[in-house]
């Protein structure tokens, strides 16, 4: 039986759907499958159904294992509830045996819902909850005696490695079912070359510790050495079940002054962040897509990946093991309220993440939260995060924990001291501030927190490869500004030894169903590579120049083909020290150790201007075309530019009248305004819809920023009137 073929899919209310009846209105689909379509961001109920015959043998037990159902589901077999699951990214497994018909047909019905809700993470985020059974499904046939595949979605054997001195230790914890006292477990460890290193037997209810003297360490991209562990369940002298997994031995530590260390050697983490979706199939990706992603990550020369903001497929963690990528794995906790059910769900998703993945040597840190203070930092968050930190250590004390905060979290906030290491999502030079603020804020953090290990978990800007400029500027969405940003910001991160690593946001453009920015709908375009993986943006080649050891040369700005000036600056990326540019009959030469070569004022003749850049035996060709007039399609024109407060005043005197010191205004954050009873009275009395919207809005944004982003929220006249009312409320009078 090809289990992932021939499913029936229908969008229908759970309340109106009988799980014991095959829905005739459904459409045939194959798994993996998501119902997401650009422009149709459906968030609600749906159902998947699989009709099948079963002719089992003897006392076999039947299970169904789901590798990802987004986001909550109920599973029925022949109308009986087999189980439920809450969380869209982890594996879970349910037994079907009690409800299975040995004769006649069977109907498996999976009711799925991807609404935001209030008790299952993620509640929010700048990415899409696609919906669907978007990863593979397996039908498992087991003997009565078997490793318990229903134990938090694991294989039924928890494997963990540790190093003590030069020796490796393998800790094994079996979970079995259907075995009496005569049963036992046999463990076999195979070396990287397939030779048996040790073999031991143990009781089914006992943990086992196996010593591997002087193992070759998993050492990142230099030497990703893997060992194979086979666990066999025996009863009545026969092997009843087998689990086999790859493991690795290594140590990973942080130092607040010197950064990250792998096996005792310093390793600056040169990382990219990654979402799971890709063009056309969205979240329903396959091994072909994951291998392509890894090829591009390897090409750029990265040595670390932040697999954000949720648990990723097992296959990609395995690729990271095999290719030597250091991994930051995390749960989808992006909004934290005081709802106890939400916190318990976070614990459950954390347990699934850790137990299902703790055998992967590539995973060096567990991410416990991402920007939970985006709607406002609250004291209850500290208590909840301390509990989550303790729970992570209870589950796996061998790995470090980390959190990703945002710019509104003060540098001395307790949120930076709860997990073992801290990191920030900083967008200076794009959403706020200037690129040079990275220098100031990095040094301020380290001065204030000399005992805290700091990383940069996100930084980047949006880029539409259609737009270009010789004078790139913030929010022009040009490929040139994205390149300028990364060329400016990354050296600031690289030169500070106390910054243990950084993760470009993002490796690939990804779906955000609520976005309409930079001339592209439904996408976050901060990727170094386009969503379809077809175009490496110029910023990709910048990082390749500073990270990769594979020699190359690349002429930049090749999509900026049409020029109108007499000269142009030609930029070239290369990790070679010397580059020669052949253009307009001339040969120009430069040396650089930054990966960036800029040949200024290269003459352009009317028409085509072929150019070649050479670095040793490597070369890159491009053709630039000079025209009389500039190419207008290169310029982003915002048809709805929204608010521009700077147009309200001509000088600082006028500004002080509009935004007097000590009074509330639209320049205050939403969280600050929410905390003022009098300010909210002004908002609610004048624009009650705005007041209602603010209750669930991002607290760290100012009202001005919100009006810029949410362009249709209020008219400019309404905003001016609202600001005039807010400045009547003095801050020192706030109750």
C-alpha cells in the first residue's frame, strides 16, 4: 500500500463533518499536502480521509505516525477517536489497532485546524501557518512486543551522547510495550566505518550507559563523524523490534568573552536562518527541496543554521548531522500570555523537540523563545521562562539554551539572563535606527553584561531583485541596498570576539500571508536567495566571498543591466585576494581582503558594454547596457505610501509643538499608551476601532510605525487629530 497516495481532502467544519463517512465533495490529494494558496490564506477547519483495506496477520499492532500536521488535529478510525495532537511541527504517533477492521474497509479521518487560537503556539508571527498534513505519514506494523513509538513521537529509544575527558558515553533509555520479564534489549554501536565497537544487553526497564573510548568527535564542517547505534528488542529468543539511529560525540560551550567553542576549539558561528517553505509546494516540501537548500547553504560557506521558528523535519536535521552544520533548534513560542494552557503547550512542544532530536550531534542549542516581548515585556514572562529553562535542563542538561529577543527588550532585562546564552533580532538600519547602531548596541550590551554570551539571531533587509539604484537607500527595496546593508553590518559582528555567532535573516525568501511590501505580496523578501531558489541575490555572493573557501569571482549588480551615465562603479565579489576587471578595452586591477572589489568610474559606451572579472583561473562575465534615459522599472513606487510625519513640520520648533516633551503622542509605543488610562481614553473616545486594534497589536511599535505599516488603519487627518488629543495628556499625571 502506498500510504501517502489517494487521500480525500475537504474544507469543512469539524462540527458538520461525520468522521465515519467518506465525504463525496472532497478532492483527491497526495501527501504531503497543504491547502495554502497565495491570496487565499484560509485559517479554519479541514479534513483528510484515507479509505483502505487491511488484512493483518496474527497479533500485529498497527500505528500511524504523522511527521507534521499544521496545527491541531483529531484522528479517527472508523468513527472512533484514536487520538489528538496540538502543535504543527513535531512528530506524533497513534495506535489504530483497537479500531481496525480486519475484514471490510477502514476509514481514517484526520480533522485539521490551523487557526491562531489562544492555547497552542504559535499564536502569531511573521510567517504562515499553512495548514494541512504537510509532511509524510507512515503506517507502522509492529509485533505485540515493540519499542513504544507513541512515546512523544520518538522511536521508543532515547539516545544521548556525552563526552567525559577523551571518552564518549552513550546514554540509552528504552520505552517498550508488550514485553514480559523474559524480554531484553541488545545495543550495538558501529563506528564510522561500520565496524562493531561494542555490544551490550540490558533489561527493558533499565537505562544503559555504553562507553566508547576515544571516539572521533563530530567536528562541524571539518569532520562530521557519525556513529550508528542499533537497539534490538528480544523476547523468546527472537528479535521483535529494531531501532537504528546516527549519533555523534562532541562538546559545545559558550564563553562571554571569546564566543562559541566546539570540542574545545573556538568556532565563530557564521549562520543563516531558514524557514521550511519553498515555492509552489510551500510547506509540503520533500527531500529534493531540503537537499537543494543544504547545497545552497554549503555553497555560501555557512557553518551554522538557525532552524526557525519551530521544529523542522527529521531529514533536515540529518542533513545537518552529515554536512557538519551547527544547529539552533527551537519551539514556536513567539507570543507568551498568562494563559496556563499556552504555557503547558510550550512545555509539551519543547519535550517533543528535545526527545525526538537529542540524538542529533548537529543540534548544539535549544531555542526557548523568539520575541515573546514583541507585544510588551511583562514580569510574568520571567517566571514562565525560568520554568521553561528548568524543564529544558531536566530533559537535556548536556546542551545550552538560548533565546531571541528584540530591540525593545532592554539590554539589562532578565530575559537576557534566563537562558544559557542570549541573542537579539536587531534591524537597525531598516525598521529603525542606523546601521552604525550595531556598533553602539553590541558594545553597550557587553559592557552591561560582561558575563552573558551574546549572539545576533536575526538581521537583514527586504529586497526585490527587480529594483536597482546607484544610490541605494532605506526602504527602496533595491538589491543594492540589501548588499550595502550586509557589507556594512556583518563586519561589525565578525570583528567582535564576544559575539558568539550571527544568523542572517533569512537564507531564503519565505511566505508571510499577511505581507504586501516592496512590490511583492505574501512574501518576506529578506532572503539571500529567492523563494524558488533560482536567484542568488548579490548579498549571497557577499557572504560567499567572506565565508567560503571555494575560490570564485562574481560581478555584482548584473540585474541592474541598463545604465544611463557615462561611467559606472563596477562591484565584484571574490574570496581571492586579487581581481582583474577587463572592461571597455582596459584592464583594471585591485586587491582586497574584504571580499568586495569596487572599480570606480568605469567608462560606458552607448549600447552594450561586456565585462569580465578574473581571479586566477576563475572568471565572471556580465554585459551592461548604456541608454540615454534611466530605466524606470528599477524604481519602487509605493502606490500607498502611508504616513510621513516628517511632512508635518519644517523645523525643530514646529516639531516640539506637535510632539512636546513630557506628553503622550503617536511617537510613543503601543505598550506605553496601553499602560496609560488617560491616553487610552483619548484614543477610545475618538477612534474606538483603533483602541480595539491596539489591544492585540505589537506593543514595541510606536503608533507612528504602526500607521506606516498598517497604511489603511487611519487617515492622515485622523492621525493628526489623534496626536493633538494625546499631547493634552501629560505623562507625569498618568495614574
